[in-house]
């Protein structure tokens, strides 16, 4: 006997895959929004490769993101990030999880806009802080008051993230729930563009 939940899940996955087509799905948002953790689940559900752009930058540079920031500064890091994103988005479909500042850079944002469907995982300050304060690997948060720095980043970046094609609210729920909401947003985007 078929499990009705699996039939619904398969239908959601199949409809999202059809809506995406050959485009890339690019997740944008602040650190802690769930781009990597939710992105991996979405990619698996869609049956497409998952690529974390920060991991790819570390692979090609043979340095950690923190080391890159320390050695070359944010401007040089953003230039490298832009080149890597342009290369990653040439093929598809794939799911690309971006670093928090990728979409903020004008040139990189243009690559993302041309390279696929962008989804902003939007989260409030409390959710982000709960997720990022457990690790000290975030170069931009190595400040005297990291929570205030995070809030300042939100204030500066959220107006730019709003330019993403889609927005999904990232909240304190299971990652699988968030993944389903991303799939539903992809399906809805196709319905809206057809109307």
C-alpha cells in the first residue's frame, strides 16, 4: 500500500524539478540563514548537485575564508568570490549556496541573476544569532559586539537581498520543513510567471 505522505512529497519534488528546469537554484542570505544545511536537502530532493560557493572558494584558493580575509582583505575576497560564482553558474541545473556577502556585490549579483533562480532565505536577528554564535569562524563577526555587527549587516544587506527572485522565511523549524518551503516557492514562481 502506498504511503500518502510519500506521494505528496514525490509530487512536490517532481513539480519543483519541472518548475526549475535547466536553471540553477541559488540560495542567498546572511550567515546562519540555512543556505548550506537547507540547500543540501533541497538539492538531494531535486536530484541536482549541491555546491557551497565558500567551500569551492576554499578549494580553489587552498585557504580558508578566514585566511583569505586576513591575507587579502574583503575586496580581494569578493573579487575571487565573483569569479568563482561566474564559473559555477555556467552549467546547470545545480543548487549553489552562496556566502552571505556574495549577493551584495553588484557584479556577483548580476552573475546570480543571469545564472538562475535566486532564493533569499530571510531570518530575523534572534534566529540568526542563535545559529551563528556557536562558532567563531565568521570573519565579519570578529568584533567587539558580534550581535550588533550581525544586526548592522542585516540593516545594510536586507534591502539588497530583497532583489532576489524569491523569498522564503527561515525560522526555527526543522530543515526539512524549510526545504519543502523552498520547493513550494520554486513551484509558485513558475505559476506566477505563467500568469
